[in-house]
C-alpha cells in the first residue's frame, strides 16, 4: 500500500495497482513514473535517465499559506533560467510550519500546476525563517547538454551533469556556537571532497540541519565565506531545523566527473571516519539512472515500532517495481518526532540493509512529519540494481539476414541492409548494395549472398554472377590472400554474409599454462579478480586484472568468441596486439552492454563492439545475461568488430607507429588479453577461435 496522501494515510484505502510506467507529454519522454496518481499530480517514485542533467534549486520561502502562485512563479523563473521548466520536475521537497498545510499543498498539486510532471514529493514540518509559512526546493530534468567539465551554478540553482553523482552523509563537528560548528563542519566536508578528488566547485547542493532557525543567517554567512575562500560559487542551500545536542549537521550532493564503469554504486569511508552498518559516509553513483522516492507514512498512528516496518514494506514494493532494492539506496533522510522514534529507527532499519551497503543518511528530529499522528517519514534516492532481472533494451539483435543458427556458426554480415558502413565508393538504393568495395578483406571461408541484379564479383579472381537470388561458394586460397570484395558491372546485393574457416581453438582450458594472469601492480590481493574455468567456460569476477594468451602473439587475425555478462552493465574487454606481459597496454574491444536512455542506436561510450578511445560502437546489439558472438579483426592499420554478426566498428588507425597502442599505431604482433575491468565485473568467455596470417 502506497500512502501518498494524508487522506489515504489515515484511512489506508489507496491500494497500489500493478506496475505502471507513465511517459508524459511535456516532461522528458524517458522519465518513468512508478504508480503515478493522476488526480493527485504525484507519483510514488520517478526514474530519471542517466544522461539527464539535473537542476537542483535553492529553498524558496512562501510568505503565507495562500502564497502558492507567487512561490511557484519564483520556481518557474529559476527553472527557466536553468534551461528547465515546471513540467520537467521530478522531485519536490516541502517544509511546512504546520502538518495541516499538507492538505492545501496537495490540492494545489492536484490542480495540475506542474502539468504532466507528476513528481515524487516529500513533506516535513518544522520552523522556518521568520516570515515564512512553508518552503519548497525542487529537482528537475535540464536540457543543456554541453561537454561539461564542471557543475553549472546560476541564480538559485546548480546543475548536476550526467556522470558520477556523489551523496555525502550529514557531517557534524561540535563548536562553541553555531558559527564555529558550521565552520568546522564545512572544513570536514572539504576533507571528504579531497578524499574523492573533488573541489568545492563540484558541490551542487548543501542541506543543513540546524538549530535554532532564528540564527539561520549565521549558517548562510559561513557557507558564503567557505565557498568564497575556495573561489567557488555558493551552491543552493536548504535549511531544516532539528532538535539535537549538536547545533548543525550538513550533507551535500556533488558531481564526481564523467561516469565510471563497474558497480553502479559504491559505498566509501574517508580516512579517519568509521564505517557504520546502518549508514555509509559516502555513496558514489558511478553511472545509471536515479530513482527518486516520495516520502511514505505508516498506517499505524503514533507507534514508531509499527510505523517504521510499514514504511519499509511500502518502499520495498516501490523499489522492486523500479528495478532496485535496499542494497542500492544511495541516500536516505529519516525524519522522526521524538526520542522513541529515533531509538526504534536504530533498532529496525538494520533488518533491511546489507551492513556493507547501507545508504548515506541523515536522521533529524523535527517538529512534525507532515501528517498528524505519525512519528516517522523517510525520503530516499536509489539506483537500479544490476541483479534485478530486467531487459531494458528489448531482445538481442543480430546481423542483417542472419538467423540465430547462422550467428552460432560464426557468420557475419558484410552489408547491414541499410548503409554503406564498412564499404568504400558504394551506394544503397532501396536496401540494395550497389557498387563499391569492402573495407574488410575476408580470407578463406563461406560466402553467401542474395543477388538483386547480376554482375561481377571480384576478389582476386572474377566471378560472373548470372542468377538472381541466393548464391553460396567456398574459398580455399592461402591464408595470406586477403582481398576486398568489389562489386562490378552492375552487380547488386540484398545481403552479403561471410563465415571464416580454419580457425584454431585457443579457449582457456587451464590457468597458468597457455593462459596466465596479470594483476594490477598496486591492487591488494583480496581485490584481485577471480578466474575460474568450468565446462569450457572461463569466468572473470572482480578486477581490475587480465588473463594473457602465452603460446604466440598475433598481428593480423580474425578472432571469434562467445561472451556473456552476468550482471547489468558488467564491464570487460578483449585486448589485442598488447605489449606482452604488460598490464593491458593494447587495443581494446569493449564489453559493456549499455546505451543512453534505453536507445540502442545511442550506445554508451564504452559499449560492446567499441574500440576503446578510438571508435564507439554504432549500435548496441548484445544484451546482459545472454551469450553473444564477438568477432574482432585486425588487418594492418584497419580494425573492425562484429557483435552477433552485425558490424559495429570499422576504424583505420592513422596515428604514428608506437609500441603501445594506447599511444600510437601498432601493427606489430602482440598478445591477446581478456580483461576483468573492475570490482563489478562478472563476465564469461567460451569458444575462443582465431585465424591468423602474416
């Protein structure tokens, strides 16, 4: 049961329907709404795509209970200046001075003020600066997509770019007064930023839990001094009055730079701090979507021992629908109204958390939870779990005109049925290949094509094709005879397939003989990857590290293998022409099944099929959890890849010669290395076969 309104919380009548995703006009089409309440203008949770910049606003104060239109006008102006709008809001946070105000605010939300946005919402009650009746701050999807290298700060907002998002738990350092405590706490937060390799300019938002609210100006002045001293812009600040033995606690959100591969979320402990089984000091969201949850209330009144499990049960259901779980919460804010609720929270929440993966958190005792007779409410941010079984991209794809059996046999397409990718001086007319020559020079194997118009096919020798329809032939020339295919005298093809022959099996059968591990020189032994072989399948878990083929190096070759990633967005790779014995210094064919916003025509930077840092894959063909067939070709200065028979890369290295392919072109022979990329790697390899030539 999702208790999203005061009325439903009291009566317990709003029952969650089946899992519902809502793609609304006005808001981003790829923002997903979990259990939206159309008449209420809100959702139980909102999932934001990983490529979305997120606008975080300052806290806007309303002067009276009837000041909703003017307050929303301020919010609209801030969002407009940030390149967003009311209809792009994904989260609203309200602080009220009386619990009863929630009814009126929800009525305003139900009037459609935010169009079809239907954000997640949270409510809490406490004192505000003098003259304020209630306040709000918002998170909205932005539209600006420059090649950012820093957070953008503006009048009343900061924009969290796509990439790595940082959530730091509330930190508190005692002081003689509120000013000193604020200064010391900000100094400690600076050390946390340094631990993360960040500076003050990376901060997107501060939230200060403080007392008394009458002295809020002291906190704000110290914040201004802190950022001015670092020559950084002051980010948006949200103030919440709490009841505590400490005058202030401050949490923050920051940008950690470009997305990082591996586990979608990491939980970190800075030096000098102690890890806790119920909250993490820092959560680093390396990549992936964010899930904003509305605040929830228990069904039971004035009984935190009953309310807390009821809330966790509701959140667990919503997280499951959103493809997440309690081990993938990034940030939690617990609001309680008395010491008993604080004690019960400490006793009960460990039941739901993995002690190694609790979220960052702040726990604040406040005047009210926003709903009368309720002693607890919670506000959460999560990320999808890679262990939740979900196919976000649809079924795996394969090359033009290939069956599943063709792919298993090793066929690849030399024409994709739509473009001239992989060809020179060619044309495509009505899905038919006309003229030109292939950039890839195939060798011995089976050729299979569908003729639309007769003509001449030249590959060293001339073959005059007189019939229309399917044609198949085999070649058995010397391995060194590798010539491009040329279409001449009007020959037109609907499809063109090739299956290499005479491949040698190099599948790892045992470790330490033909294949040896190379570990990262600075990685502790307990963090090194685990390599196991069972029933012809090589498994790589953890990392970074690699497994190198020892029998011989290869310069020019065609390599085929089957690969399966067993976790969502697990990362691996295949290095080739690598410096023998060196830790992954070679060309790399990527393994990373991910695309932007679920669009397989927009693969991620390191998506499967890409040549790392050289050419991105043009389409995401493979899927996590399913075996896919990988073909890698190195021929002189030209490199190409196919995934499930679909060509993903065709790249010519025009750099100067260099021993290390990371720094220049290497045409000399090098080793094959299989990569375990990071701690989140869980990748399997089987049926490795290679054909090499001089």
